[in-house]
C-alpha cells in the first residue's frame, strides 16, 4: 500500500499510510520481545480499536494510549508500526497509520510549537480520524513532546516547552473524547523525562528491555540468515548469546555485531556467505575491548 501524500503545512506528521502492508510484516515478526508482551500489545490494540467507542468515560476511562518505554535500540518504534500492521490483519480492516515526530515541529520559541501541537490534536488528527478508518497515531520519542513539568525542568526549559506539554495533554484528552477510533502509541527511551500526567493517561505501559540470552540468540540467527544458510555452531552461539546478554547490549547492537564482523574481514565483505559465529564473537570482543579502553 503506497504512503498517502501528507497535505502541505501539516506540522509534526512525518508519515501517513494505510496498513496492512506486506512490507511491514517484519516489523512485528522480526522484533523479538517476550511472547507475553506481544500478546498483551495485540490484545490491547484489538480491544481499543474494536470496543473503545462503546465504553463510558467514567466507568472505564480509556484514553486509547499505549506507551512503549525502554532503552535505545530495543525495538519500540519498529514494534509500534508492526503492531498497527498486525492489528489491521487481525481486525480484518485497513488501518490508517499516522507517524508523528516531535522533531518535525517548528521551533519551541514564541509559542509556535504550542500552537502547532494544539492544531495537530484539535484539527489535523480529528480530520484524519473522520475518514472513518481505525487510526493508530505513533507519538515517537514522546519525551520531546510531553516534556516533564517538574521544578528542575522549569528551571532549564523555556516556559513554552511546558505550554507545549499542556497542549499535548489537552490534545490527547480531546482526541480521546472526540475520536474513539484513534489509538495512540507513544515511545520513549527516557521515561523520567515524560510528563507524569501524560503517563497517567496511558492505558498500558510496556517496558521493553535489553534482550536476554534466548532473544539474543534468536536475533543473531535471524541476522546471520540474511547473509548465509550455512549451519551455525550451536555451542559457540549459546556462549556468545550469554555474553551479549550479560553485557546488556541492545537488540539493534546485536544485529550490528554481524555487520561489524563483515567490516572486520575483507573476505567477508567480498563473500558474506562465509560468515560464522566465530567471526561475530571476534567482533563482539573487539567492541567490548574498544569500549573498555574508552572508559
Ligand atoms: N527486540 C528486537 N528484536 C530484533 N531486532 C530488534 C529489536 N529491537 C531492535 N531491533 C533492531 O534494531 C532496529 C532499530 O530498532 P528501533 O528503532 O525500533 O528501536 P527503538 O527502541 O525505537 O530505539 P530508539 O529508542 O533509539 O528510538 C530494528 O529495526 C531492528 O533491526
Ligand atoms: Mg525509536
């Protein structure tokens, strides 16, 4: 499904498309987090898209807001898109996916960002929701949009930053009431920097962590399979996965280790099908030594 053209002058929106899209299946299938978490995410999204419009606000206050929190490189942004794509398949109806990035707003000076945030939530998103499709809105890196309004932050941030947070809160409330077909997915790698009232509005907060040994193993195999179908040494793989998990490297770095192995050896750059676990293990040790030397 091709991306829909974003109307000119709409600030904050960096992507707009209809899902499902086969090209997006990987964003769900190849992001390895616990099955229990994936089940909860799927259940939440299906319930929100199917039933939220029937709920009464006071009896079951549902904002249609899911938060994925966790360190960089753990799959939050990818999973958000993958979840919307997966949900579209499960509910058997196309979904409109709206990608909002706080860095696509104008400068946070002169009240401009507060105005454009308000415009986004009060006009643009309701207009998009009016198309009638179940709509998933990604608020990526939400710590830059709903900046925590604590005392310390008040001292270091211009007052406009806090006004923008107020506008986000009012905006989420407005969309929750006026557009029951909209569900937000917010991501953050800095939960402490997100405003408490924003987090309080979340229906579900999932902590996506560093991959454990089993997940590292799966990610390594999945990445190496991009290059070769050759059999892999299982005991070496198990040892490497344990070592990666013990050093708390994130999933993105696990995949990049395979790339590092290719960069380390000319033969592999020329013929990546020759890659073996020992090469990735050597890359891991080299990275670890470089890191230790830097500290
Ligand atoms: N849990 C995971 N399983 C498999 N691959 C992963 C996982 N997490 C991240 N990756 C790999 O890293 C890439 C980047 O992940 P993504 O950008 O979604 O992370 P993020 O948590 O949003 O990071 P950031 O906080 O820096 O924005 C993914 O496209 C994928 O290749
Ligand atoms: Mg991200």
